[in-house]
C-alpha cells in the first residue's frame, strides 16, 4: 500500500515539474536569415502586446529577435501566420540574456510594453498609387486608423502614439503632377477635395491649409508623438515649414503668382531635417527642391543601387539600434518622387542611419523634436525600384523577408519601448 502511494506521489510530482517547466518556457522568434517570414513576425510581436504580454526585443541578437512567454495560443498564431519560432527553456532564455548583457557584445534588450496606437495620414479618396506603409501594416496584420486634414485640424492626433505621413505634398502644389496629370479625373477630384476642406476651415488657399496641418503635426511630435514619413512627405513637410509666410505656389495651384524671391526668404530654423536647400520653382518640373538626389544626378541604376545601414552601439545608442534591426546591412535601393537626400543639405544634428556612401546621399534619417521623434525614409516602395503612377501595388506575399520593408516595421514597434502602462 505504501509503495503504491509513493508511486502515485512521484507521478504527481513529475506532472507538476513538467507543467512548471512548460509554464516557464519562452518563445524565441529569431530574425536572422533562418526566419521564414520577417514581416509577419513583427505582426506577431504586436499581437502579443495586444494580448497584454510584454515582448523582449533582443537588439542585434540573431537579427533583432523577439522573446516572450510561451503559451499554446501564441504558438498557434505563429503557425497560422507562417512565422518561424523556437520554444526554449527558462534556463536557455537566461543564458541568452546573460550573453546579451556582456560588455563585450554589441547587444541589448529593449522591453516592449504596450501596443502603440497607429494612424496613417492619407486622403480618404482613392489614389492612383499605393503606400508602402499601409501595404506592410496590412500584410503584417497590424491595425491602424486613417486620418487626414480634418482629423488633424480637429486635434485627433494626440489619440495616437505613431503617425505615418502617406505619399503627400505639404506645399499645396498637388504633388507637382500638373504637367502630366492635370486632365486626369483623380487629379481633379483631389483638387476639389482639398479646396473644399480649405474653405471649410477658413483658408483661402490649399497651401495655407497644408501649412496649418504641418504645424499641428509638429505640435504632435513636440508633445511626444512618433512621426514617420516616406518619399515626398519627407522633403515637402520641411519645405512647407521653411516657407511659412512665403508664397511658393504658382497661379495654377493657388490663383496668383509665386514670390520670385522665395528662396531668399526660407527659414531653416523651422525644419526638422534639412538646411540650405533651394526650391525648384518651375511648376512643370516634377521636383520640389534640390534636397532630393534625382536620377540624373545619382548615376546609379537598379543593378548597382544599394544603401548601407550604420551599426550603432546597442547599449549606448538604443534608438538608432532599434530602427536599424535587420538581417541584412546592405539593402537594395528604390526610387520615388523623393528618392534620397543630399548629405550636405541634412542638418548636423540629424542621425543618418542609412546612406549610399559612393554618392554621399542619405536614405534613412532620424531625429528628435521636443519630447518626440521623427524618421524620414527616402523612396516609394522598397520592393519596386521605380514605381509609376497607376501601377499595381506590390504583393508582399512575394517578399516576406524584405529588408527594406523591415525598416518600416522597426519604426512601428519603436513607440512600444517608450510608452508606459497606465495605472488603474
């Protein structure tokens, strides 16, 4: 009888030990070249945060891996989304963290605490081009809200932790598409939409509306918001701020001539990223300023167009380290209305995170403003070298391991490392 009871006791202890070990195990999502779907892995990290669980972002460990407690629900979700993962013991997790903490290793751990609330600044009407950020957010299954001029002016931005500026022109020149597309219905619809909103809010010109929106976005960033922009939304944003009080729009855009001395009146103290630039005043030219390194100036073609990510100290410079996590350090270039930035026109305090050294251009830059942060990324679509108006959007099912798109998603998770849980 005693023997039987002792065997039962041992069995119960074994079950408890096995259960305890299972409960203490963790999931490691490796983000090096062994990962099957890098882009959806970010969506998993975001989803785990939505479930109320913290995620450890292992900076520079196997491409910037993610680690969090193991549950069957988390495993099921990764199987559904096609994300590679490994279940490791608590002891193995401790060993990894000890390796990362070593002063000899350029690694660190960043705790992600709360899923950031995301907004995309984008027109509500259909556009004849896609947007890389909305494409990858949708593919990674990360939720976002669409906001535009009215929501910004109605002071909705403080509801969000992260704001992306869709391919946009903040100068009031309708993307400088006048020469090629003024007879197209989408262009005419856009003009009517913008003019209607400008009139509704008491502005005589669309350029005045867009400047007011740009200033509200600046206030959002100063208050602690995270701003991300690509393509023409980067340079036109700074141009609009620099041209505050100066008419830079020709008559076909606002009904009267531009100030011919506009270039002498720009105020670069107002800008986030750029200095000493000159505007392209010709309304028929598909270019806003000399900030952009145009195709003819660059001397590169698709076969030899690459940019390199800088390596930062994970323990001393965690922010640029987070924003450059990748499984590749050399990334194929891609064009846009604004492709990249001349280094000589980038402010000295701006952190250049990716550049094409051979032609001295910056591709991926970052800075602070007030309590907030901003990141500008040149080009339109990381997997479409030269995306034209009216082309079909990129199918990210064909590019699940895109290093260029990974840079966008690094920015999505960045606010999670800063936002603290509210006490209830």
